[in-house]
């Protein structure tokens, strides 16, 4: 059985679940990495808390304008815009570490009587040897061979990029009302099917909190921004899947009716062939 034989309503519902996954990944999947990632870009505890607050605030705004967009231009366009916007928000959040411009700790070696002058946002401490602090030019002069351990503080650009990315993700991540309305229209008038699909859609959102967070905890060992990179990749894949599977409800209903008629014709053709075969067998027996 090929994809053409699968019920069009089931395919559209599958795509709706994937779009829902893109939305919840920005919150459930990335939550274990949010605090350490925020600290790595120089965010304070208050700013890290603001990352969550601003995501939900813009999520509320998204739930207000997205249903209107779906009513005016169709569900498919609304979901495509949502996926692309979410991908953009995740990409900005993943790149916040580069905007922060945080340098790792470096060692600087000074020979006797040599000097090292601090760069902007840089701080150093003497780890071996002897070096005197020079207030005039903000640096060290070694009285003997010395080693300095230096690091740079992060700029505010990383926190700003993170706030912008969280805002974008929230602004395009409020597809819940649209998805529920779409699933309802796909399932009616079969109330049993509607109940099943809405339950699956709701359960997938709740299961994401349990299933996705541990995966995030595993991959952050290779990079604190990797969860957002994964979100971008998932959004790109879901965009193409939804592009082919999401159709207007009227078109889905028409395809379902066409598929049902095709199956009915196949079933009715079987009894019609049976009498003809029996008559042919009787004719062969009579000739003998």
C-alpha cells in the first residue's frame, strides 16, 4: 500500500501533529539547556527568567492573530508561516552564543620586565611568577617571568539576541487553536474519531515534556546551543512534510469520498464476476 492509498484525513492529521511538535520543542525540548546556555552568554538569573516570560507573552499574542490568518487565507498558509517563523526564532537563539562574544580562559606568558595591557572587557589574574598591576594603562608588568590567566566578559548582544529569538519563537508558536479547529473539521461528523484525534494531539503535547527533555540533556554535552539547532532542523523537515500533506478540509473530504467510491466499486465488481465464471464452468461441463 502506497501513500496514495492512505486516507487523506489521516495524512493531514499526522502533519498537524508534526506542526504541534515544532511548537512544543521550543519550550519542552530546550528547557534543560535554557539556564546553562543563558549563563554561557552572560545572562543573569533575572534575564534567564525573562527568557521564559517573553516566550509565553508572545505566545499569547500568537494565539490571537493566527486564527484570524487561518480564517482569511487558509490553514495551510497559517501553518507554513508558523513553521518558518519558529525556525527563524530557533536560529536566532542558537546563534546568541556568537553574538555574546565570550572568550574562553587563555593563558598569557610574560618575560621579565615585559608588560601586558588588558583589552576591552578583559580581566586577568597572576597564576605564577610575579607581575605588578599598572593602574595608568590597566595592565601588568612582570618583575620576573609570569603567567596570566585572562578571560573576557560577554557583551550584552548575546542576551539581546536570545530575547529577540524567544520573542520570535513565541510570536509564531501559537498554533494550538488553529490545529484544534483544523482537526475538528477533519474529523466531523465522526465524534469517535474526533475524540481520538484531539486526545492524541493533547497527549503528544504533554508527552513532549517527558520525552524531549532527557534527549536535550544528552546532546548539550556537545554544545549548549545544539538543542536549538535541532529545533531548526526539525522545523525545516516538518515544513516540507506539511507542505505536501496539509490540504483544505474541503479537498480532504473530496479525496476521502473519492477513495470510498473507489473501494465500493472494487467490492461491487467482485460479485459481478462470480456469476459469469459460474456460467462459463457450466457451459464447459455441458459440452462434455
